[in-house]
C-alpha cells in the first residue's frame, strides 16, 4: 500500500523537507578543490544538528551493515552512497553528488544534487544539465491520475535522447515516516504502467544518470555504487507532494530571515 498523508503528515513532511533542502543548499557551498569528502560529511553532520534534525543515513542498516556517514557523498564515477573519507580529496574537474536525508519531527526529508568542482568539461556539464532537466520533467508527470510509469518514462526518454544512460539497479521511492516507502519509482519504464498517482503521496524522484552505460557495481565497502565503466555519473533528487493542483516540490530551502 502507498501511504497517503493527511494534513498533519503533509505539514510535518514540509518541515522535514525544508530542513533537508536547507542543509543541502548550505553544504554545496563548501565544495571546492582541496576539500575532502570527510570534511563535507562532518559539515553535513553539524548542519543537520544545527537545524534540530538527525541524519537518516547514519546507522541505516541493511543486513548486518550499518552506513557510517551522515550524508552520501559520491565523486565522479560513484553513483550513490559514497562514504566520506579523508583520503578522497576533491580536485578541479571533479563532480560530486551530495545526498542529504534527515529525520525531523517523525518525518523524513530527502534530496540530492550534483555540483562541479572548479571547471569541468563541456560533456560533463551536459551530463549535469540533462540530469537536472530529467528531474524537472519527471516531476511534471507526478500528476494525480497519472501512473508511476509516466514519471519513469519521461525521465528515461529525456536522458536517452541525449546519449546518456539511466541507472537500472536503483530507484526513487515513496518517503514519509520512513526513508523508503512504496511505491518504487524506476528511472525507466513505460507510460501508463504502475500504481496510479493519488493526492497526498510524497515521492522521492531521483534520476541517476551515467555518462556511459547503465551498469553498476558495488565497491568493497559494501555501500558505494559506481558506474561499471568508470565514467562519471550525476544524481538529482527532490521530494514531491502530489496534489489536485499538480506536483509540489517540498525540498525547498527555508527562507532566510531578514536581519
């Protein structure tokens, strides 16, 4: 069953998502050559605590494995779930994906972005642009009465039309009181397939796009997913509320108070 949020649940989702978006917005300003991914993860930890939230990533358990980071920081060929490390120093020309998931007042906010480190090549600039566009195009299909496959197909069609590949091994998902709820939202598929979209769903839509082929593999740490061909990847994500008036992006940074 796909959870439908009532008015109170929607209010709390808005709060959690605003925190997640604010943390992500502040974290990406720290990306620069010479910074380690450990530095970024520790700054994410501080930001999350400063906003009165906790990391939903830290300690997340699959089997006997617990995720050791407070955020997911994935560089170049790393698609998702990269772990901050003092040994991974960002250099000019890298791209780094930042994935922030917070728990706040009983609900989860989830969002991600990919940012350049210094100057990047025109082809990687295109990869980032097309991936951002795919997110927007997918969100536009999150309309009441559509089906999940309409989101999936829109993302896949846009990405593949520009010669890139969507990841097949990982998907977007519902989000609410837990990080992963129904439905699964693949970044590929057919129009008109899958569950029907109803008002009150909160969906984490997240294109994961490779410069090369779509195949991936998992590193020996048991978490980091990388492009099998070693080429760069991009990841963009918003949490979206479905309404009768159309999709509403919840992961918008909180406004800065005037001083």
